[in-house]
C-alpha cells in the first residue's frame, strides 16, 4: 500500500485521523515518535521557523524545501498546508501543488480565503481546486479544502455560517476535494449538520474544544491542532528565556526530550 493510500484510509468517521501539526523535520520526527499515523504541517509554524510571517507569504519553493526535509525525517504520510495556493491565479495553484507533491507530500490543505476576511466565490475556489488536482498529476493527493467561513467573521450566527459552508461544499466536491476543513467551528450540533453534507469533515481544536471522543461521535474524519503546538513551543522558549534573564533559574527547561535518544532518532538509513 502506498503512503497516499495509507493516508486516505486514515480518514474514517468514528475513528478520525489525529494530527499534531509539525513545522520542521525535527518536530515531525518528535510527533511521529509520539505515535502519529501521519504528519500535517502548520503554515504558521513553517513560516515562523524561517523567520517569516504567516498569511500566504512564504511561497511554494520555500515550503517545498521544508517538506522535503520533513518527508525524509518520517516514515508516515505527510500532508502540507499550502494556504491559498501561493498566488492569485489557477496556474499558481497548479505549480504550487506540483512542487509540494514532487517534494513527497501525499495531501494538501488549501483554503478559500482570498485576502483578509474576503473569501473566493465557490466557483472561483472550485477552479483553484481543479488546478490543484491537475498539479498533482498522476500522483494521488488528498485535497482537504479549508473554508474560512467561520474564521472570516462575516456571518452573524452559527446557523448562517453552516448554511454558507453547505452552499460551498457541493462546488468543492465536484472540483475534486476529498474532505472539507471548517476551522473555527466546534459546536457539535452544527458540526453534525455539516457532516451530513456532501464531504467528509475535518476540524481544528484548541484548549476547551470538545474532546476527540465527542467529535468522533459526531462523525468528523480528521482532527488537527493547527498552530497550537508551535505556539506552545515558542511560548515556552519565551518563558524559559525570561526565567533565565530575570530569576536566574532554569526550571522551565525541565521535561525536554532526551538529547541522545532524540538525536539518534533523526538518523534514517
């Protein structure tokens, strides 16, 4: 079975794929060591690790370089957040996906946010999804289309947001999407309505969100942490540095990975 087939098979209602998003080769290796069945990237984490801001600025080439390192560091399937496709045209999307799949990824996330709170119209995003599928060529690629309906803040209620998500979903399915990612929505009854739509549903969680068991019971096929781990990691770096510079102590550095075993885990034959 190929890695692409393995990845597709991990999307099961009732037993969702759990993704603790990585941002570089070492974080991917650590996450795999913890028991991950697949690795997904966070665009924010990848951008920050390269000293760049998030928000569709990194570009396909820089992302593909990181992806190659991640793919080399793990043995499980890798899916990549390509934001909105790194360019305004369908040709940009086609080239981006070609580069990412060429780097070894078997899945992508691609969002329908144009700029700021503005979303592509469903027909426009469908054209971009078709281009993404073309960019993958003969290679299998799981397309997880992210809709920013709830993150955009344009809809005044959960019900109106769900209505808009379900309006978009048929266009996205017809264009070749494999699943629908709805970040910002974790309300279980509303998620059940989206799950009843035409595409399998993925969600993003954070502290205080429903548990994996609760989300699985609703029928989502994929649960991810987004940028939560990289935010926690950089938060720890800041707090540990502050402790050193102010209290002159180092207690926050406790609990890290074992140097020898982790260093050895990064060597692959």
